[in-house]
């Protein structure tokens, strides 16, 4: 083995070990056991030190001259990697301070007692923030919705002083490395794009979708209080959430997810998966997927990776099951993506830079969008009696809610713009940040009232997900373009192994291509918001016509009836307790888990 190859072997295995140690603590901590937090921070420091190691960078550089072309490519991947994470002594100190502050905020969020005050009895009702958000969408009693809203507004402010401090430190960190501010650092250094590119795409979309607000104001004329923040989601969609709920019972979710992935031909390449899906006190309140074990190569042979993913389903709560389904597709999509990578250098096989949030989210969001399509619902979503999701319900929803289709994109633009403006503050203070949160809420929702919901978004408090929300927006643009491409080519997406095959081809790339390049190769076209804008500004009649023709096409597609084999070792857990696994079969694992979910729901 040449010197260069020995060096590559060593840095790959060193990095895998450091990554794994950190990720194991990360998972334990985020799942609610904070006894490991200090170890997590120490492991994070070791990881940061490796990523920014300039001695290793210099060594890689010195080996270039004698290396062959293929090895040179690999050395350059690492040189670029070490450059990406290079920290000055000042920045390294700041990063440690930031890690510690983030840990304090997280501990406080997960340990606090959450709930609302019942206005009739004047008693405190304990309920997680997540549960209160669901109640705001589904409770028929305005008093309860309003109480949840007020409680959430109060929670949003609990860490404001620490957040101000965090913004200052992150900006100092970015400036120590020569960037204007932290958002600028995130975009230019880690995402390989810039504010102008991202926000001009967003402004274009916002401009093209503002018509939605006029329609909603018109609706309010005959539905007083519609635009109140605690009424809007309920009045627009509360009934539908309840009507859809019987078709998305959570005990069926794992089986349907498995079948649908198998029908696409998704193969997890002998990886391992650990899923922790139900909410519990102390657990991080947002879904995510991480990879404690990265796919790696040793002397040419591939070692599969391992992924963990989580969400916060409240078993039995109306509207919660469907969110759990969404997670299985979304986070399952993330897991499948990187478990399929075939890159020899492990720094291309994780979700951190050089991977971009935009490219990573394209896959997860493509799969959750497929799940939310009428083709998927009519094929897979059945109630207890085995009746399929009715087209009529879909039609009613489209008639009433299609006008709100831009709302998702506008929310992404809202959070991204909020963060951008916060980090652009010359002198951040709590008052200024609160103003920015309120102003952007009004601009991007047009609701009748103020809200500090931007400060409740968990992403803004954590290093990796802060100033990364735009990734969802870019992914939404990309997946619309990709869906368009697949419909034109095959006529259907659900249960189409040809779609799965093309996606898996792109998954092999890991982070070896930039987002723009990857989209161009995958869809044959440069990234453009055309498909997305068309999709979210169609009339309900157009949407229904398109749905009918897609459903006709689905009649020719046989349902998947074979056993589910995703080629992975899967474990379903609840914290440290194992509920079931697929050693015997996927079906037996899903059944055992379903029984457990039903028991939890009846508690
Ligand atoms: Zn995601």
C-alpha cells in the first residue's frame, strides 16, 4: 500500500471512530438521558479538532505529488474537508462556549414542565409543546386552543436571553473566520451557496403566492375570527384532521411504510436501523435521523452503516398518527439515502458538510411528499374495516385547502428570513429579536395577531440545524422538479421500482456532488422553481383533474404483496427498551410493535 493509501486508511478509520463516539452520546442525550451530556461535549470537541486538523491537511497536500489520479481525487476530498472545518484558535474557543450554551438550553427545554391553564377551572393541565400544537389544530373548544397558544407563546420566550447570547457568539465565531455573520458562514462555507442565490429564489416564490392571503381574508368575512392564530389551522383543517385520522392509525404505520419502501425496491444495503417513534418526557421534541455508524470501506470491502431515527407520536391522539407516518417516510428517506452511499471516504457519507441540507432533504421530502399524495393514500391508507381512503375526502380537502398550498413554503421562507435578519443585527438584543420574530410572522402568515412561534423552532438552538432551514425550501423546489420528471417519464411514482432505482443511483453519490450538480444530473435540468410554483398555484379543479388521471394510471400498477425485505437489521425501541426487531421477519416486528402501540394508546 502506498503512503497516500495508508494515510487515507488511517484518517478514514480515525474519523469513523470519533464520529461514532459522538453520535452515540448524541442519541442517548437527545432521547432523554442527559447524564452523558458532558461526555457528548468532550466527544464533540475531539470531533471538531479532527475536522479542522491542519497537520492532517498539510500531510494530505504533501502526498498529492506522488499519488495517482484516483488517489489525488480522494486526497483533495479530505483537503477540502479540513478546509471546511478549519478553526482559528479564537473560533475553536468560541465553538466550545457555544456547545456548552446549547447543552444548557436543551437541558432546560427537555426538563421543563409544559402545559396550559384551563380557563374554565383555572387549573394547570400538563401537556407537551407538541401535544399543545396538535390541540391547537384539533380541539373543537376555542378556549383550549387559545390556552395552548398562550402557553406556547410563553415557552417561546423562556430561552430568549440565552438565544441572544448564542447569536452573538455564533456571529463572533463566523467573523473570526472572515464571514459577515453566522448565516453567511453557513451558506458560503458549508452549503456552497450564498444569501443572494437562496433568498432571491425565495422572494420569487413569496411574490408568486401572495394571492393566497386575499382568498383567506375573503373567507374570513363569513367566518369571524378565522385569522386568529389559534383558530386558523383548526377552522381551516381541524375537521379534516379528524376525518383523515381513522385512515392513519399509527399501529399500522410501520407495516405500510415497509411495504411502500419495498414496492419502490428500496434496499438498505445490510445497514442497521433503530427507530424510537413515541413521545415521552425528556425526549427531544422534533424528528431527526442520524448515522452513528457511517458506511465505510476497508481494503475494498464495504462495511454497512447504521441509522437511528425518531419522532414524537402521541399514541391515540387525533392527528398525531399521520405525523408519525410522515416521519417514517421522511426520516426513513434520510436513512435510506446515506446507507446507500458507495463513497470510499467517510466524510462524504454523513449528513454534515460537505453534504448540504438541501440535497439531503430532497430525498426525505421526496418520500414524505409521495406518502401525502392521493395515489399513496388511496392505495395504503385504510380504516379499521379495511375501507380505503375516500377520494371524496381528498376532493373536499382540495376544494377548501388547496388555496393554502403555498403555506408550507411560506413557513420555510418565514423561518429562514427570521434567522437571516437576526444574525444580521449589529447589536442583537431580546427586544430586537422579538420584533423580528413578530414582523416575519405577520408578513409570511398574514394572520390577525402576533406570535413568537419562530422562537419555538428547535432548529434555531442547535449548531447543525441553525441557519439551515432554507435547506427545506431548496429541497421543496428540487423535489417538485424531480416529481415532474418522474411523472413525465413513467406516469407514476407510488410503487414504481424504476423510481426507486433512479433514486438509489443518486444515493450512491453521498456528498460527492454539489446540490446544483446533483439536481441537474438527477432531473436532467438546472434547478428552477417553475415546477413548484405551478404546483402550488394550480386551481382546485386542475388539481382534481390531475389527481384523477394519476389514479387511472395507478389502476395498471399491481399492489405489492410480497414479504417486506428492506435488507436491514431493524429494531423498534422506546428509550432504552427494545419493543421488537425484524430477526424473524419485518411483518412479525411490525405486528409486535403495533400491539405495543395499542397498549400505549389505551394507557
Ligand atoms: Zn429531514
